[in-house]
């Protein structure tokens, strides 16, 4: 056989090594994409152990610009194989949820099937681990208080003339505490509905004089809608998470405290504004602006006070 013919032949060699499957191009020395089943595992990020509940994942592929569901897998304390095979380098869209234990934080994930190397393959299957968080079954403890940390009773009515504030400013602070150890919330993008699946702290001003309430504290988005003024702060993954570590140390500690100063210069006699302090999850700020609905699975817990003059 001529040298030219030899060079024109691409030889693919299948190699089994450390329980894994390789397809090796003998001329280039590179691995080629392979297709295998996937062994799926879910680990609790904060507990550091496998999720032992009834977590489910729905797996989607993007086919002809449409997300098409491929299969559903129920995951508990053991690895669970897929029924279908997937190809290394392929992008999968994974919806992780639990219809039995609803405290699991629902996530929408994009997962790339790994290359066929020893670290990602065992016994003829890709190994993929997803990380979950439990958002806790206990409602977050929302505290409304003065600057000196004196609590303000829920649904209290505060008369500006009877308070020790400067006549033009009100100091009503907000604090939220996560009640359960090793719980939290992670933001993700809901690829099924095409909007964010985030969490927020929202202050909503309603009642007579709602449009006179102005927040001097920075870092909040202000939005007026349907006779109400919204002050919105988007939260990251650590803002409502409480991870108990060695020696009883918490990092993050699950406490979010914000000193807040309200401008009352536009407040007039007869005004009575209810301030609702709200923690909201499974929500989309863009969706709320477009439709007044925060999302199909949105949920919230809140406390309120009324400021009158």
C-alpha cells in the first residue's frame, strides 16, 4: 500500500481504560465525541451529602430551535442512569424540582455532557453531579425596627408627629433572618418560560400619599405601577442562605440587614401609607414589569407597617 493511501486512512481506536470509554483518533491523538448513558447524582450543597429525598429532573434537548423533553428521572440517595444516550459536548437543559418535598429549591440548569475521560466516565456511563439547595420550610423571619434595633410590631401604625424622627425623615430598618441551618436559594433562568427564577426583597408603598414616599438609601430600583410604588432589590445566592460549618460558624450566615431612611418632605396632613416589606422567590422582575405577575411559581412572605401624618 502506498504511503499516500496509508496517510489517507483515519484509524479510530476504542480503548477501555479505568472503566471508561475512549474513542481515540490514532493520527491526531485526540478523543472523538462518544455517546453513552449518564449516571446522575444530586448533592446537597450545604449538607455536603447526597440528596435523599424525591428529587426529579426533566431533561430537555434543543431540537430545531425548540426545547423537547427527553426523559424524567427520579433521584434519591443513589446514582440513577438515564434511559437515553447522550453525546460528549452536547448541551442539555435540566429542570430540577421535587413535587413531594417542596422545600427543595427548584433550579433550571444548563449542563454540558463531559468528554470521555477517566474523571467523567465510569463503567460505560458519563458521571454528572448536580448540586441542590433546600430553601427551608420555615418562613423567613422579617423584622421591622428603628435604628436603635427596637422592634416595630407587625402591622403597627406610626404617626409621624409622635415619632422622634426629624420631621422630614423616617428611619425604619429592615432585617431578614433565615430560620433553618443549611438552607438557601439559588437564582437560575427558567428556560421553559423564558424568564428569570430569582429572589427579591421588595418594599411596596400603598395608600394615600404613596407617591410621596422616597427612599434615600441607595441600591434599590424604584418603580411605580397601579397606584403603588415598589422599591426592589435583587438578591444573590448568598443573601438568603445559611450554611453551618465547623465549630458552629455560619458562612453565609443567613442575615440580611438594611438601614433605611425615608424622605418625608412630600408627606402631607391626612396621608397614610402602608409599607409592605416582602421577601419573594421564584420570581422575575422583567415579568412583573411586563404583566404585573412575578411568575407562575412565585411565592412570598411579608410584614407591614403604616406611616401616617
